[in-house]
C-alpha cells in the first residue's frame, strides 16, 4: 500500500471520515454541500459531517439560523449522494459561551443532530480580538494570557452538551507572533483540567487540522496534548479538517489521523442518528 505524503498532497484521501465541514449555510463559507460531496468521492472519503455554525449572541454572524432549512438541505444531499456511496450527516458547531448554556441546551434538545461540536471562538469582546491581543499579551505571564480562553473551554467540556470539543487551543491562532506552539506544549499542566473534564463527561477531544494551514502549523490541539489526554483516561477522539473552502476539504487530515494514532487511539468517535459509533483508523496508522 502506498502511504500518502501529506506534504505533497495536503488534501487527504482514503480516510473513513471528515467530521467537521462548513458550507454556505455558515456566514464564513461559500461552499455548497455538493462541492464537498464531489471532493469526498474523489478523495475516497465515504462519510462527512456538515457542521455549520450556530451562535447565540445576536452580534455574531450565525445568530440562530434557520435550522429547519439547514436540516432539509443536508437530508436532501444525503439522499442525493447515498447511491454514490457517500454518507452525509447532519451536524453542528456551537459557539459555546457559558452565559448562554441554557439557550444552547434548549436548542440541542429540539433538533436531531447526528454530531455536535462545541467550540470556543473569539468574539467581539474577547481580549484575543485582533484589535486587543497585543495589549493583552504585553506584560502578562503565559498563564494569565490563556486563562480566560482555557476557563471557557473547560466550562464547555464540563457542560456535557457536546459530542466533541472543537479545536481546544484555537487561541494559539490569535496569539501567534506573541506565543508559539512550543510555549503551549511546555505547559501541559494548564490543559489537564480541560482534559479531565472531557474524561469525566465522556466528551471526545477533536483533533482539528485547520491549525496546519494557519499560523500555528500544528493541529488543535498538538500531539503532546492528545497523548496526555489518553494517559489521563481519554477514550474518545474525533478528527476534522474544519474546512470553509472547497480546497480545504480533508486538508491535513492524514496528519490529524496520525496525531490521534500516535497518541494511542485506534478509532475515532462519531455519532449517527443519536447512536455512538467507533470508526476504525485505517491499517496504515497502526503503531509499529
């Protein structure tokens, strides 16, 4: 078997699942579902999850979208592409804010999502906003810089609302130029409360490969964090490219799967129709 070279071909192929994709139903994407379907078939990826954004802050661009319309579009696409051997799942990426947890819980109780990712993003009031991050980082210790973000991520993990916690240390993107991946890798102790919360609630840790095409140039989170999650008793990981453009479909996903495998995982966690399922990693990821 020929093992793909992710450096030569960053769009992965022959993998079972890309569990994090955004279509033109997210404000920051213009990709029709069918474009991802074509890419998935071309790349030999038989299952995808459409996880468009939802926000509960009315100032944000994906505030309470038309969920019924989204569900209809995904279901129609699933029916359209099933004869071609592709499974398309109805998912969601929630912008988690602890002050809006009741609203989030109510929404999730109403809709039959296959797979739900909870993520902390950088909103208009965030100290990590491009207009504030330089001042925020100046004269603060590493612990102080990341504290607000990591506290909110821990709350998301503790909530038990989600199938997977998305891009755990996405803050690396916003402090790039001030702090690098090595700074984060050296402070695994700050990750541990989040990782333990995931273990306690049975929430999956997402290996998000969008960081490979962004300033950190590594997955969210990096390999050391994934390995530590396993050491702490973590049993569930997911993997997704977090694509917002057609050319980002499955981008870096080969490396994301490798991070999961090297961290001690043999399968991915996923959910279909409310039922948890294990998705085995391909044989090429077996540890020597």
